[in-house]
C-alpha cells in the first residue's frame, strides 16, 4: 500500500477515535500535522492531483444498486454498474453509499408490497456483492470505513431511498438499520405517506400532475421517521424532498442532515435542486450537500435559446410547456420506449453535463455556506454521469478539476469524504451521547 496514503488514513481514523472528546469537525478544520508532505507546487497539476486523490478518503454519497431489471440506459458503456468493483478500484473510490431505492408506484397495499420486495431484492444484491468480492466489505460505522480503507478494501455503506417501501410502518426503519442501512432518504419521485417530494408525479392518462404538496412537507409519520433515524444513529438524507419537507427535516433532526445527491437551484432551476433557503438551513445545522454528476440537474437554464429548444422537444412529445417551473425535465412519460426516445432527444439538446459544471455548483455552495458543507454524490446507475466523470473509474478527473479551480489539498479531502465522515460521526454521537 502507498505509505503516504496509509499515514493520511491513519490520521483520519485517529480523528474519528477522538471525536467524542475533541469533535470530528476540528480534525478537518485545519491541515493535519506534518503526517504527509503536501504536493510541491512545482509538481505538474496532474501529478499533484493524483497524489491528493490517493491521499484523500474518496466517498460517493449516493449510487443505485443494479438488478437484472435495471435499464441498460443507466449502466456504463460496458453494460455493467457504474460503480462495479473494478471501476471503484480504478478510480480509487474508497466508499460508496449504495441506495436501497425504489421508484414511484401505486399507493395501495399491493403497491407497497411491490416496493418492499424491490427494496429487499436490492438489499440482497448488495450483500451478495460484498460476499463475492474479498476486497469489498459493508461498513456500519465511521471507524469501520477508516479501518477498511487502511486495509485497502472498498467500503460499501448502505443507504435507503423512498419511504414508500416502508408500508407506512416507522418500525421498518429498525429492520433496515439492523440490516446495515445507515443513510435514510424518505423521498423519490412522487409524494408518499411520509413526506412530500420535490417532484410531483405526472399522470400520463390525465395529463396532470399530482398536487404540489400533500402534507405541507413532512407528515406525522415523516416527523416520527426523522426522530427514529436520529435515535438509530442514522443519517437523514433530504435529497428529493420538497422544500418544506427539507426545512422541516432540518428542524426536527437532532443531528446534521445531508443531501446525498442534490444540486443548486439558483444555477439550474429544476425542481429537484436546492433553493438558497434550503442550502442555508442545511449548512447552519452542520450538514453537507453532495453535488450530483447528473447533467439534467446541472444544466444552465438562463439561456433563452436553450429554454426554447427544450420546450420544442417537450412539445413534440406532447408534454406541457411549463416544463420546469416548477416541474421536471423528463419524468412525465410512462411508456418505457416512448420515454427513452424522449430522453435521447432531450439529451441532445441539454448536452451531457461536465465536471466543470459540477465544480460550479460546488463553488456556489462553498461561497454560500463554507467548505465544510459540500461533498459529492454521483447518482450513478440512475442517470448520473457527465462528460469526464461517466463512472467511478474517472473520479480522479474531479480531483484534478478541483485543484485547477484553486481548492487546496485539505479542501479536496473535505469535499471527497471528510465532510461526510464528520456528519456520520456526529449522528452516531448524537444517538449515543455517553460514548
């Protein structure tokens, strides 16, 4: 193992071990003592970036679990997961949060059963992945992560997305936690019994969206779920919640929250992105916003020509003209074949997105709430991927772009994993204050 990498990671693990006394936050607030020599400024940028990337604990805060039924359009060019073991190792990605996620569906007992079965299938799939690869293990604590990384293993942290799979039962959170889930997001596309979504469902038969809000944010169940996640030491994930639900989750939670894969609405006015008010609230509570490598949520919508071109594609697909005010770029088509045709046309108009545009969103969050409140969550295997960062193997390109943008080695270490680890430690400590 690279000795510099090992020493840096031992330093991070030491921070975790003393977090209860000194606070994990302080470990990343200033450069570590001279454990690792910083890259020489005279070294070429590419070589400096490579060393910085090796030395950082690289964490992707959100990727989806692949099943045999997963559409090939979501996968890598080789037809495999964008975060398969080989790609993670090639990109030196140390940790990825694998989301036990389900999409929208009927809000009936039958629909709930289907969602629960899908979640269970994904939980089993990611468990098998760890069992089948001796260099991959499932982590349950911050200390697990740093220990696995020091041993040159890839750590999987389990996440959950869409409380529709809970069947209205808050106690299901305990079962998921016992199975290893540590990051809990209540929303995906469409409202559920726990929380309003930032993306109301479009009914292709009626040509109408569901109401902007159903609960005014979190329901009674949703508030109980946030409190239970806190008690379990889990991380509350507000990505894809409505604005009111996000602000309420921050207020209800007794520990910092994260947005595992959310971008900036001020730069890309799409409903799934975060408003300044949400960004400020998450930062004020000590949370972290993880910018997604997702072209549709990075697109600059201030260009009237681009807006007109998007409107034309939507018109040709028979969709309403009010395509992102306040609704989505493209989730309104039920028929899979017709949807894929529409997606191809839309991607030609908006382009693939870029690493540079990702950094624009990171810059915005940093300037608004500080370097301690931003990270990266790719949303790979469910739409994530931009030019230069199409899968986990290209993670180093993000480090190079951050360095070229002027971020320091310590800044990059926070963005790639230090900030996430600090929140993870905070949530564990809040649940077990006597530890």
